[in-house]
C-alpha cells in the first residue's frame, strides 16, 4: 500500500484551488481583499469621524522636517513611542496592525511601508493557510514527507 505524502506541490495546488497565489502573482486588490477577510481588518485613507484602532500618517514639524506618526490614539500622541523620524520601522507596525485585525487609517495606501506591510502580512496569511491545509490533509490520511524519512531511517 502506497502512502499519501504531503508535498510542497500538493500544498501549492490546494492553495491555488482556494484562490491563493504567491503575492507577486496576485492582483493587489484581490490580495488585500483576501487579507481583510483572513485577518478581519479594514483600511482607509480617508480621515473621517470614524474611530480607528490604528493611525499611521505623516506630519511636518515647525521647522519643516517630515515625521511619521504610528499610534492608536491621535489625540494623545506619545513623542517617544509614536513619532518616527525614519519610515523604515513603520511597515512592521502596520503589519502588526493588519494581523491583529485593526481598523486602520493610513494616509497613503501607495506608501512603501504600507505596501511592504501588506506583502509581509500576505506571506504570514499564506503560512497560516498552508498549516491549515496540511492539517486537513493529515486528517485525510496523508503523512508529512519528514515523517516518512524518519520512519525509513529508524
């Protein structure tokens, strides 16, 4: 009796059946819609009366420098924690907000820290779904490839 083995190709095939592709192969709008559904988050670039869980935007200082704000409360910004002189760490904070399911205000949805955060979060989502698929396959009698190798060497 031949064993049913979980392979990368099988996982990829199952992902594609569910409508998931690698990020670079996805339409950006479809990728974002999948993220919103998976993490139950929302994003807007419109400052409204709506209360958001997370805000990320730029401000200009009185002497003309641009700084970046990443905060849960724009009415009480903590200079030492919420204000960033460089934008390089912001993608991590935005990715965390996405994966925590926050409703977010991002002032520029084409801004590279936001795009990087979306790509990072998409990768995390794919990893989550791969784990789900693998568990489903195990429940259907499949075995991990490493399980088979371990048995052969035992």
